[in-house]
C-alpha cells in the first residue's frame, strides 16, 4: 500500500507539472490507480480475475482518496460513487444484490424520514437479531455495500443491514438517529441483540449501543473508527495507506461539520466519562491506520470489565471485506456472536 501511494503520488505530481488539460482526473488518475493497485498488490497464488476484483474493491470502496483521484473529492464525485453498484455485488456475481427468497426489505419511518433495511435469515427472528451497520467512512456505503458480510453472519442469526443518512450532507447525530430508529422498529426489547459494524459501521454501532443502555446488547466492532483526535504508532506507520490520515481527517470533518464539537463524537472520551458500554468484542487489523485506536478502546473497556474478547489479525484495513479473508478476521466475531446468542437463550 505504501508503494502504491508513492507511485500514484509521483503520477499526480507529474500531472500537476505537465499542465496539460488532456490529463484530467477522470481520464487518467482512476485507470492508473487501478493499474498500480494490481501491480503493487498482485498475489501470484491467485488468478488474474481474483487480483482484479481485489484491486477494484480497494479502488472503489474508498471514493474519497486524494491519491486515486488527484484532487480533493467534490460532492459530485461522492454522488456518482454512491449510485455505482456496491463492490459486494461484483464480488458475489451477477444478480447477487437482487433479493433472494431468504432476504427481504423493511421500510422504517424514522425521525428524519425513511430508513432502508435489508434482512437475511429467518423472518421469525429465531435465536436473536444482528443489526449490521455498514462502513464507508461515514460518507459512503448502503444496505448492500457489505451484503457478503451480512450473509456471512446470517448462518448464526437473522441479520438486518441498516442504511443511514451520510455525511457531508447530514451531520452528527443524524446517522445515529437513523440506526436507533431502525433498531427500535426491528428489535423486541428483552431479546438478545447484536450490533455489528466494521470501520465507520463499528463506530456508529457503539454510538447506538450507548444510547440503548441495555444488558441484552452485544457490541461487535471490527477494525473500528474510534476517535478523530487519537494518534498512536499506527497513525504514523500507515498514514499513507489506502485508508490513511487524509481519508480519516476528511471523514471526521464531514461528519462533525465546522461547528461540531469533536469531544462529543469521540468514543475514547465516552469511556473516560464512564459511559456504560455493553459487553464488547473488538478485533483490529495489524496493518491498519486505525489499529491503535481499536487497541486503546479495548484496553479502556477491559479495565471496566466490558471487554469480552480482543483479537488482532494479520491483514490490512480493507482485507476483511475481501472474499477469502473473511474467516481470518471475521470468524472470531461470528463465533462470539453465536456464543452470546446461545448464552442468552439458555
């Protein structure tokens, strides 16, 4: 990833110096970005098709990357990327994002309007409910953005993926409101509930869990965004990764807004203020800009007795989203969910 950044930054610098109007971001930066990703990340043990899908996932999961698009991302670019088919649909094959007999849509009326929901598994609810909150840096993604992950967890419980209003159009706490409204509509208080998310989804899951204040909730956070201000060794080591300092800074800026208060959205501040977290599972990726934020949150929750399990996996931030890596970094989360639901049922 670091080599990819350096190569693409050289390309960007060359384009800036050339001052040739032919070399626009749409004409050259995205194709070069995809080519460099394939070159720098090529896995000779896998097929070319597998490597191309992996490169596409990295390229399009982060639409707001300066080093892919050669400039600050305009609102028009975000709009176009949001309308594109989710990467999960490409990964799972043609027609994969069309509803199957075992999935269904739910329309929830929330305080800010309609909240989209897609569910997988048993309509009866069965052993419990998993609310899956998609990632996307707080400014991207949809209920289908991580369909493959929803399906992965649906073998142990009914899973409902919840959409929410995105930054920069909607500031904090609108996304949290949307998810909380969906939880209220889908969940029978007193039954076991799992709030699961990766990256930004993990952050929002924690924010919702803090509002619910229920002992029936289990929080599962994978490679979580935690704090807009925390800096640890991983923030320096992976500052130029696919998800790095620029992307993280933009996301928080768009989410909080110019007049927002950073401390109000910081999960580490919440633990310092002794806000009551539910029982929590946290896993981090070893080669991730966000790694040490997750480590710090886990340490804080462990001191207060709310951490059930902590795991660190040898992968990058987006590695868990790519087929073939799910068991490596999500198997522990799925096992913990199954254990929580079984204990709740006994």
